[in-house]
């Protein structure tokens, strides 16, 4: 018998299969020689090829119907992972008994012709001899016997018979795109310094031409904003970009003393030490400074109320105040945040009838109440029983009697010692201070921030104008009014610009060093100025830069929410406040930073990430 395509004659077959094959060949040879010797002359190598056409004269045992051969029943298609099918060539397998092999081939040719001309595929399953005989008996009793190729196809698993075809797009792993964040949360804290780095050169931000500087200042005063290119090829030659950068550096300040840096004011005695202060010992000069300062403060509040100025800061030697117009920070009214505060300031505000709240303390109180509500019911019952027993004792006078007895025993002991006159009982003022010890412990801490809203902000303005504690009475800042900072012009203000300096640095990245361009900006960086600068860097640096932010610590807690009901963006019109529409849109959103401030902002592929 000729070798089938795809089968190797050197394949090693198990000894049990070879023994079963030899035994079957001998039995079929004896039966073939007695029954039909005339068929022994048939060619052993006569193998019918596969054809989809019906077999000529081939009928099943029932005498009806025509059987088609399966055109796909090739040897390479009969593989199944469940069972390993072994095909072999009798001539290569049983070379020692050629006579019996030839008889066996003749017998199989006869059997294949009886089974409608099926292929002579000698396939051996891993079955024992008894199972093979039962299988042959069952197959002979069927009227329409199945061919060996049909049996092979019948035992194929579902995943082989019906293969699931997939497109390359379906099989290829789909990469999940990172979400693009086009905005960072609003930060109402004041920054003292910005350090910007980028792999793309930042030299376009230095050495502005006189015409570009003048154009930037004019645009700021007129609140005009020219459209910027999305990604300029050469930022250094882009005049619109350089003018917009000059425009973003402008802020307004009062008072303005050229030889003094009036920001920051808290813990800034060292910067004032040794500087000339002619108003320190001149009451007339101090009065003149306070009069001008009061006019500027009143002008700022009028602009704020008319929504022509979005916000401003009042920086004193012991606290900082942020005034925000209605509609900013999600608040429906004018709000003012003061941080840090002292018990003396809070008592003075109460005396003037100014209502305020302590947002962080109220939040802590609500959190504790929520925790109490989660206590199991048994513990609540125990607490109620203890409280009831204490109330009964109090009603009966047992506690008072016990206290009186303790006091009497203490006084009698002191009388025996002869020192009762030298020991003073605590007065009511001392007891009150003892009760308010937890409130006084908040002084000069971030938790002491207070919020004033609505019409009480106008009363607060009058309070600052008339309160003598707003100006230091001694020290290097004695007689100097607080600093007023705003993004738009107001009466008595002086225009200032942030200082910028560009240098090239080398930063270590892994085991190598990378050349980076650095831009340092110093001064009181307002929230709107920070947003405008980062917006320019987004376009000029092709969406790749990082910024280190240095926060004025007393203003970090000014990102908390006010207690008034939040309003939508469209309910308050702020288009005339002098800020870019994108900056207004960001500052209208309630801040999500809480009592923290941003420390780092990074943009990678036009997507923001930040740390606070």
C-alpha cells in the first residue's frame, strides 16, 4: 500500500496497537481465503480519491439514496485534540509478514467497496480489543453505515467543527487611551514664585521688544484678548504670543513704595528691617497714608459689587483677606475669607455686628455628628441611661452637695494651715477663658479661617477702615497700611508686573542628563495670572511642561467652600470684569482642593496632572 501524504514511515507505534493489528490481519486473511478467494487479486494500492461527486453505483445497504463523499475529509482535517489518531502504512509497519499484509489489504479493499467505496484509511483508536469488536458489531447492524471519514468528523469537538473566525481588529489588543484633562482645579491661594520647566525652549518669554511690551500693557488696560495660534512653529517670532505673555504679568497694587517689597506682609520683618520708614514716627504722614488707603479700599469694593473687578486681596501684617465677587467659586453672593485669625479679631468683629462662620470647624462638627449616628443602638441606650442617672442626681442636689462638701473640706484644711487668705479663687474671667481654651487654640492656625458673606462684607470693609488693629503699632511695619492686590485697575493703584527670568538647566533623568529650559516668575501671582501663563505655555511648549508652585501659606485654606447655596455659571454675568473668558469659566467653578493648594502642575500631551 502506498504511503499517504503527510505521514512519516518512521513513526513509532505502540506495541499494543501493532499486536492488535497483526492479530486482525491474520484472522481476516483466513476468512478471505475461505470465503472469496477471487478477490485476492485486487490491487492493494487501489485507493479512491476524494470527490464531491456522487459515487457511481454506490448505494447504502437499505438500497435507497446516494451517498456523497465529504470533500473536506482529508487526513490533515481529521485531527482532534481529544484523541490522538494514528494512521499507518501496513507495508512500512509490518515488514516481517508481507503475505498477511497483502491479504489484509485485499480484505480492506473488499470492505471499502461494500461500504460505498469509502477510503481505506487504517485508523487506530486507543481502545482495547473488546471495545473494538463491539464497535464493529454495532456499525455492521446499521442500515446506512458511516464511513471512517464520517466517524472522524462526527467525533470532532465543537471548536474544530465550527471554528470561530475573528478579524485582526478583534484579535489585536485594544489600547485604552488615557483620559485627557484640559483644565486643573481653581486655586485661590496667592503664589510667591513659579518655576516653569520644559524640554522646548522658553527663550521666547524674555527680552520683549518695546512695541510688544506696549501692546501687552494696552491690551491689559482695555481688557482685550487677541486670538493665539494653537501651536506656533517659532514662538520667538510670534508677536501675539509675546504680547499676551506681557499682558498676563500685570497686576495692580496699593500702596506702592519703590524701596519696599509690600508682599508678603506676614512674617516679613526681615525684609523691612533697615529700610527707610519716614512714617514710623510721623502721625501726620500715617494719617495721610491711611486716608489714601481707605479711598482705594472703598473703590475696590465698589468695583467688586458692580462685577467690574472679579476679586482682590488685603494683605495685613497678621492676616490676609480674599474678597470675591458674586458668581465666583460657586457662591451666589460676595464672599470674604480671612486667614489666619485670632480671638481678639473675632471678638472685635462680633462687637461690630459682623456675622461670620468657621467653615473648617463646622465641617469637623458635622463629621463628628455623622460618626455619632453610626453608633450601635445598644451603646446609645447605655449613654441615655447614664445621662438620665446624672440628671436625677443633679435634680436631687447630690452633685452640688458633694461639690460644697469638697470646697468646705478644702477651705477647712487651708484654715488649719493658716494660708486661706493667700489663696485666691479663680474669677469669672479666668473660668471663661478656661471654657474657651479650645477656641483660643485655633489662633494663627489654618482652622481659624472665617467666612463672611453677603451684606456683612460691606460692614467688614468699614470695620477695616476704622479698626486700629489693621495697622501694626510697633515693629518694622508700624504705621504702614495693608497691601491691596487686584487683577484690574482701581483708584490709587499702581501698575506692576511680575519679574521673569529664563535660564537653561540640566536635569537628571535616570542615568543620563536632559537639557531643559527654565522660566522663573516671582511676585504676587494671582489666580487669573497663573491661569493665563499656563494657557500660553500650553500653546508655545506644544503641550509639554511642568510648573512648581510656591504658595503663600496663610492663603492655602482659601479654597474651602462658602456656606451659601451654590449657583450655576450662567446666573451671574462676569464678562466685564477684565479677565479672559477661559479664566472666568475656571474661577466660577467651586474649588475641589479644600484647605490645600496646588504645589505642582504638569502637562503632558495637552493633558493636565497636578499635586496638592
